[in-house]
């Protein structure tokens, strides 16, 4: 039985639950991450870097491989290594993720160095000889187009080709981030397209195209130059509406009239640069002449003043009226000064030959004129 005792002793020695003397191994778990950004305010086109650290349940730092994202890449973009680059001015949030843990940081992007001008509001309504109906507004911008709000000193000038002329204020200093023009405008051939160019020192210039529109004015007395530019105007009235105009050399009322006229139908008026003022009453708005008032130069026409070659073709015309007060005149100009080449007053029907060298033709109470083939 002695050998059974020894077996029992061996079994007890091998199976008894004694202390081994070693600690159980703790597996590290990622419990939080922290992100720091070298600069939270950057200029457009400038980069900064984000650093992310991970920590386990004991607070010890552990190695991680985070992924990055931007809430708005058009403002600030971030690459896989955490390099953040500013683009458009504004605010964006950069986020980092590792497993189920996240960290964020806010980034402000401001404009970079000024490099160019930009039209924040283009000019509009280029009325010949008048101010733009919408005045242009120009900003100083960086390479990406952000407005440089810190610039309050650049002087922006407006110029157009020498074939046309500018009026009003031609330069403005940037104030409150933009240069806003006041009472700027241009003169130029009607219907032409003019190039407006804005410049400021070494900054890249900016331009726009603008068509010249006809100037228009209503009844009353208006100064020439500051109120109405010199030019040839038309007032389109019905035949029975009397329209009166006068070119004035002074405003005293004494020997003030250079020339005047009154009549119904379309009226023409050439204002000269030497005139001091123009006066009109009972007329439809005066508008610079652009195109014809008749459907074609050979179409029948009634009372009024018409441009030869534009409204009325040269040739022989006959009136349809039956009264005794038909008046017609061949005109060498439409400014009322020594304007009549020939005229006639009498019974209708009347017949007249209009020459190609005539500037205009005037008719009153003659009925309808029809061209004789």
C-alpha cells in the first residue's frame, strides 16, 4: 500500500492550486483622442498641420492612425496626413477619427495678400452722356478671389477707350473693403460696346463690356452738359399733340431764344454744345435718335419732322389732304437755325421732291404723304 501513498503525494503536488507569482496582462483600449492644430487662423493659400494623439483606459498615450475630414473643403481642405490648407475665407471644422473616437478643431480662413481687382458690382445703364444707372463697385482680392478686408487705401481708377469719354468721378479709394464709384458715366457712339477698365497700381486689372444707350429727358428747362448732353433727339408725338421746344442762350428771358419750333407728330431737335439750356413743353420724352420712326423709308407718313434717308427716302411725294393749310419744308438741319432750304404753305394735295442732300423734311396739316414711283 506504500506505493499508493506516493502516488497520492505526487498528485497533490502537481494539482494543488498554489500562487504562480505573475500578474494578468491588461489589453490597452483606445478611450479618447486629442487634436491640436498649429494655427487656428490661416490665410488663403497657407497651410498648417493637425496633430492627433490617442490615449488608453489608463491615460497612457498609444499609437493610432487617424483619418481627417473638413466640414467645408471649399474653405479649408485637409489631407490624409493632417495638413490643412486655407482656400475661401470663412470658418470650417476639421475632424479626426480613430475607431469610435473623434476630435474636432475650428479653423478660420482669412484673405491672403492682395493681387487683383474684382468687380463686386458691374456698372449698368451706360446712358450716353449720363451717369451709369448702376454705379460700379470694385474690391481688392487675393489669388483665390477672397476680398482683402484689410485694404482701405488702394485707389481704383476707371478708364475707357479714347474714342469715348468718361464723365463724373473717375477714381475712388477703397473704403470698408470696396471702392464704390459715384456719378461715373461715359459718352460714346450709340449702340457701341465700350470697355470699362478698372486699375490700381500693380494689382491685376479687371474690365467689363457695356453698350451705350440713348440719353432721354422730359419736358422742362434743362442745362446743356450737366443736365442734357448735346446731340440729336426725337420726341414721338401724335399728329394732334403740339410739342414746343426752344434752344436757349441765357436764362434771363431776354433775347434768350436761339431757335424754337412747335408742331405735332414726331419732332427732331439737335442740341449744340454751345447752347446753355433747352426748354420743351407738351412733348413726349426726348430720346437720342437711334434708327427710324417709320416702318420703312418708302412707307407713307403724316405730320411731323423726319430724317431723310433714315425715316423718309428722297424722291417725289404727294400729300392726300384736301385742306388749304398744308405746310411743308425741306431742312438743312434740325437745330432750327437757318434750317429751311425751301418751304410752302397752301392747298393740299401738294407735291414735293425731297433731295438726297436734305437732312430732314417737315410737314403739317397735309394729310398722308405717299411716294410717287
